[in-house]
C-alpha cells in the first residue's frame, strides 16, 4: 500500500520545520492542495527544495478550495466555538474526547 499525507500548501512551506519531517517523507507521499492561485512560484521553490534535499515524493491535488484553514478550525475549537463548515458528527467527537483545548 502507498500512504499519502494530504496537506495544504501553507503547511508545505514550513514542512521542513516539522518534527521528524524526514521520517514522514520516508513513509508517505505528500499530496498538496494549493489554497491560492498566486503562490505557484513560491510553491515550486518549496517543492524543489524538499525533492532535492530530502527525496520527497510530492503530488498536487486539483480541487475546489474549501474556505477554511486547519489553523482557523483549531483556533475556534480552542475557544470553545463550533467552527463553520465542520461536520456536526466530527465536532461532537472532538468535544467528547477533549481535543484542541487550550
């Protein structure tokens, strides 16, 4: 089986700062969802560095961007709010297990 880690392009820009990022790259292919059309040059540079320096396998996803970021969702959850667009069942699960509390 092949594993994929789906991340937004914003996470790709700081991926080399993640804990054990080289291990992650050795275990999966990064599937990157670009959030903005105007970031192509910066994104190409980040991809090139990870491929050359770390042997990363990276592919791009074509999709209709969702108007929220994981950072915004985590922030709302930490503030005890139900983030817009988060499925009700997922929200209940997060609440039941106490995830994302400050």
